[in-house]
C-alpha cells in the first residue's frame, strides 16, 4: 500500500486540518472577534464536552490529550498578570508547556486503547500530576522578566517567548504523530497532529485572547475525531478496512441505472480456518480485501459478511466490468502470503540438543508424525476467489434483483470448478440459445 494516496491525504486533512485553516483565516481577516467571556465559555465547553464524549466512547487517548489541554489552559490563565500581559511566571509556564505538551501528545499517541481501568489510568494521572507540580514550581520561582503588553487580537507574541528548543520539541512530536498516522491511518491520529498545531499557535498567542481561541480549536479537533472514528466503525469493517454492509446498503439507495454488482467469495475459506487457524483466516481476508480495494473500472468494494465481498460499479454494464474483474481474479490468484511461523518448533536446535537421536536408534511413531507435519506445512499459501456479476438490464432501479442474479452467477462459478468468473448474461444467453434450438 502506498504511503500517500488520495484517500490517505483526505483523511489526513479533513476535518482537522480544514478546521484549523478556517479558524486561522477567519482570525487573520478579523472576522472572528468574540468577547473574552464568550471565548472562555466556548473553550471550556469544547474541553469538557470532548472529555465527556471520549469517556462515553471509551477513547482513552483522546480523553488524556483533552485533559492535558485543560491543565495547560489552567496554567496559562492562572499565571497571567491580568489585562492579557505576560509576567515572568506566565513566561516560565508557557515555556514549560511548550516542552511537556508535545512530549505528552507523542507518548499518548503510541498508547494502546485500554479503556479507563485503574491499572491503565494510574501511570498517566501520576505523570500529569508530577508535570503539573513542575509547571507550578517553575512559574512561582521564575525570575523577574519585564511585562510584555500585546494587542488583544495580535496573533504572534514576542519572538523570545518560544525558544528554539520548544520549536524542536513540537517538530519532533509532530514527526512521531505523523508516523503513527501513516501506520494506523485513523482519524484520531490525524486529529492529534492538528490539535498539537493548534496548541502551538495557542502558545505563540500567549498574552492575547487568541490563546483561548486556538486552545478551543485544538479541543474541537479532538472532539470531532471521536465522531469520525465512530462513523468509521459503523460504516467500515475493522478487520479489512473496507466499507461494511451498512455502507453498501446506503450506496444501493443512491444508485441510478445502469449499474453492475459483482459478488466475490473466497474459495475453500472454511478449509483455511480449520487447517491453519482463524489467525491465518484473518490474513486471507486482509489479503483479498487489499486487492479488492484497488479494483479498476470505477468499482467500490464492500465486505458484506464472512468471506463474501461485493463490488459495486455505478454507471457500468457487465460488458464494461468483466475485464476489470478478470484482472482482479488473476491478481488474487498470483498473490501469496506466508504463514506466521507455524513450523518454528520443528527446527533443530543444534548438535547439543538433548533429545538428539543416535544414527542407528529406531525412530518412534511420534517422531515420524512430526517429520510428516513439517514436510506438509508450506511457508506460503495462495488464495483464489469465485466471482459472479450481473447488471441492471433496464432503466428500472432494481438492486435487489441484480444482486440475486449475481449470487446465482457466483453459485455457477463455484459449481464449475471455482477460481472463475461467471456473468448473469451468459446464463440468459444459454437459455435463449437452448430455446431457439428447441
């Protein structure tokens, strides 16, 4: 799978990047001017509402990041000298947050989602408590620094407010978050990047009302990612990352003739599960799904349940999609994958192995069975699929009937030896030819 493609770029930029860009543009043009009480109310609603949403959906990583932003807001507001001016305590707090928050985001992004158990929450809460104490101590013991009066709506504060090491911390954390996103390609991981970027603008705006504005933006980005992730779980299959049956049913409602529906079924899938285990079966499903996701001809693949997949071609007839489906079948047939170390225990450990047999010692029955199992345990497996396809042969919208015809074509493909493509039109032509002969 390529590192970047159109789908990955879209999931990276939308909605987090788009929201941050919109806020920056509106603020720069002076179209986003709110009273400080309104901004504070918006910020606290975003933070507390987001944490409540994250708790309800068991999204511990987003919850902890929102809690980090909440503590940061308390530190910035608590050390301000009043009238949006930066005293020495506030400067020290901001510089401490510029190091701690990126580190926290990077560490939290690599955490496993384990819910809100005591065992998983205790280390995080203890770390945040220690960091809070550090920020308070640094703020209160800060040396005398001249106040930095700034205009209430000026975006950038004094250049010395964020030193070079703070910029390095944000850059390193952003690289770590980007790497995490490229591995998972999930909305929550892209949201962490844009939320951290919004927090960087928040610190650069320290001493102005824009602090609250950008911190509220960071909280909103994280909150929206929870909704995006819920949508992804509802409309996409978690194992294969393909759209699920619910997405397929919604797509059927928007169809307009002509269209074609192809039903794809993995050959002997139950045999894979029974012989090699469900883990290997999951590997097979992911392999086939990765090939189906790159189907040509304008098709969109869906996982409709078990080992059965469906490909929808909007605006295409059977004659137009047969070539693309045949190319897909061949690509799956030529694909191979390796089982995960099923025969590691059969490898000899060396000449000092204690159960080494003497050359003339008779072999027991169990030893012979292990040798046979080793000889018949292939390190790589190949997969084949059977495909049935049908299209709407009239201007009437009848997706259910088309899908039934595709299912019948799939049954013929399996009955005729599997690893083949059958069309519903070929059956109609055979019946018409037989009727003409009679």
